[in-house]
C-alpha cells in the first residue's frame, strides 16, 4: 500500500518551478499523476503513482513524502485530513481502572487520537467525499473492545477533561489569579486538597501571567483534575516539572484511574514507567502518518521502544537501539579547569542562592539537577554573564553560548535566515551539517517562519543555534522540554558528541533522568526551599551526585534486566529499602 503526503506549510508553489510535476515520469508519459489543485498546490494521485520518489528528492522545500505501508493497514485507516493529508491508523483502547499511556514521536497523531476518543472529532475512516458521522465508525468497530466507548461518545453520554500540551499558552487565554481560574471549574471537588497535592498553595493568589512554566503546568493539571468527568486525558503532564513534582502528579493521576478512565501522553520514560499500566507504542512519519500498535505492559512497551523493533508488526522504528550503562563514569577528571568559582551568593527580594566552590574542567559535561525554584537557572545565568553575583568570584575568561529555559521567537524571518544572521558561514559548515543539522532533523524547518514553529520545533532550533556558536562552554537550560522521547535521545547524543568532538565543555540543566544519564560526566546538585533559598554543590562524580540528589527526593532506581535502563522503585519495596540502606540510590553496579 502506497501513500503520498503533501506538507502544505512547506509547499510553496510560487517559490519553485513545480518540479513535482515537471520531473514526474508518469506525467511525462501523459498521465495526470500530479496536477495542480484548486488550492494552488499539487495533488498526487496515489493510484497512478509508481513510487519512484523523484518528486520527493526534486521538491526544493521537502514538502512531499511517498511512503510504502504494510498491506495489513489497508482497512485500519481511522482519520485522513484531505487528499495527500496526514493519516492515522488504529485507535488506543481506554481501560477503566488503568492508566493507559501513549509513547511515540511528535506529529504522528497521538493528540488526534485523544480528540477522537473524546468526541472532539468524528473520524472519517478515509472517506473524503462524505461528511463524517458516527454510524460507519460504530459499524467498523462493532464487536471490538473499543465499541462500547465509541457508542457512549456518539451518544454524548460521556464527559471528558483534557490537559493541553502547551501550558505556556494559558496566560493568553486566561487572566486573573489562579484561585479564580480554578474556582471557575464546575466541580464539587476540594480545591484546597488538590492544591496541597500539587504544591499549589503558594500560587493560588498570584496572577497567572506571572507564573513559571512548572507552576503553569501544575495549574493546568489541577484544573483538569478538579473537573467532574468520566474520562481524563493528560497531554505531556511532566514538562517543566522537577522529578519530585513529576512523581507527585503521577500519584495523583494514578489515584484517579481507580474510578475513572485515564489516558496519558508522556515522553519522560522514567515517569511513564512509574505512571502507566499499559502503553500503546506509535510509529510513523511526522506530518504524514501514524500507526498505533497493540497495547503492551509498560515494561515491555518501553523496552521495545528502546530496542527499536516491533516484533509483532515486523517493523523497525529506529536505526539502532538505545543502551544505558550500569556503572557511573570515572570520578577523576584529569584536565585543566576551564571555569573556577568560589562561594557565590545572589540575593533577590524573596529568594537567596548560595553555591559552594567548584570548577568545570575542559571537555567535561556537567549535568545540573535539583527541584524547581532552587536557583539552577540563576546560577547558569551568572556563568553566562547575564546577571552578577552579590558576592564571590568567578575565574573565567571564556566564550559562552547560552540557551535559556524559556524560548521566545523574537526573530521575524525563517529558520535559515536566523542561522545566517546569528552564525553566518558556520551554518554551512560540514561539521554543523553532519553533527547538528541532520541529527536534530532541521531540514524540514529551514524555510519555516520562526514564529510558526511548535514548542518542540523551536526547542530543536534553539539547541542547534547554541551548539553552532563559537564558544568554550555551552550552557543549555532544559533542552528536553517539548521534545518527544526519540528527539530527547538524539538531542542528548548531539550535545554530547558536539562537545566531545570540539573539545569544549558544557553545563546542562534538565529534569529528565534518562537525559542527564546520557549526557553527563559529572553532576551539580541544587537543594533548598523552593522560591525561598537554594544551595548549589559540585560539580561532583555521577555516583556521588545522583546519590545526593535522589536522597533528597527520597526515591531509588533499579536497573531493568534486559536494557539496563533506570526504573523507579516503589516506595518501601524490598529493593527500595535495600538500596537506601546501602546508600546506592541510582548506580548499583
């Protein structure tokens, strides 16, 4: 089965010579395989297309994909967005009493599946000639596990609560203080109890426009939880949260699943492993198609995802598998100090940060961990020279490249124009193309306007821009936010590889334990009372640093027998007690 998709955002007929038509061999022989449609954009006839791929390679904007799919999917089409548009195959199955997770790349239909299951969209089953209706959908799914749910959706007898993906948009649609927003939710639930569970008491009387990303995330989760509904959907609930907060919201979501239907899209594999009971893997091509696999237990699903091969479907979703090391990197880093700092102190109106003396070695990648609002970003800004400490010295005469935590697209042009303006000829270098541009999959974004990019696309551009600058040390704050699991792994590899090959140093702030594990040589740990006082210690060895950090949040990790990936132990389980007694919270080898 062959499908042809056209990305309408990338397609720019006025800026090309219609290569898709002029180079098509079937068009040259007289067939109308590719024609210009009424919208002024090309239409590809999939029945006539022979799959030669010439139009794919000749299109100057990378707008066309010709994809061969398994014949088994022919009758599995759920939704198609127009001729040559995106297609979704299969739907996940809600299961009362369980948290059902979805894991896969961005842009392959996870949110679309949520919208169909919640009745926001009626699937067309690929029939583009008729108005979508529930009758053919119910006929298709009669006798399946999904039928009863879809019947109730069609009847309107189910209610839904939906936590959106991009919580930083909340201040644009809501104003006033947090308490007013949460009280406006029609519910009989106890606001005070939910606020306590999500650590929101200190935020209730604050203006929503002045909240941080982590606070906005918890407000969005609280608003979802407070609604009275039959089924709850959470789209990326862990973004911007520290690991302690992630576990708290995971427990809140798990408690809801005892009486309600709950589905979650989550890219933090450690959190998904802790949170979900069953998981649907998704594979496909961004903007072209997405296929949902059969449900698996959470352990099996994540191990299969890391391995990159779906045995039942006989599909490889990744070129190589992802491995984790059970042993910490070496303790002693024998290299000259690139940056040395004494005991630093920075005071704000309501917050004070102090850091112990430390140094960053040449060629070293330092991971920075700790709860939100304990000074991690403040410290990175001090190193970047954006703010000055009130006391203490920094012995540094180095060039710094800084990627901030929150990215605001202030440039008024395309991504390609941004790169040429910011880094000039370096954007054309072979090193940048091979080590940054390709791994981060930037080519489809180059002709896009910066202000049209999604959060994940903007994140990839910001990481690439930071790594492309000429610098001695790269300071990168929360690079995993809004990236899917696969993009996080590629971003970690890219950051690690660029720093190693260029002989530079790096400091990476992130809350994803897998990301920190893959990218870091050493750890700097922040602790304290959030929004009141923070303390930074290190850099120190990975074993020492992870033990200090995890002791503070009172969790331990075990290793999966098949993949060596870290897995969160249940509190007070045998392994949890044994590891706490031995003082080994993370590395057990």
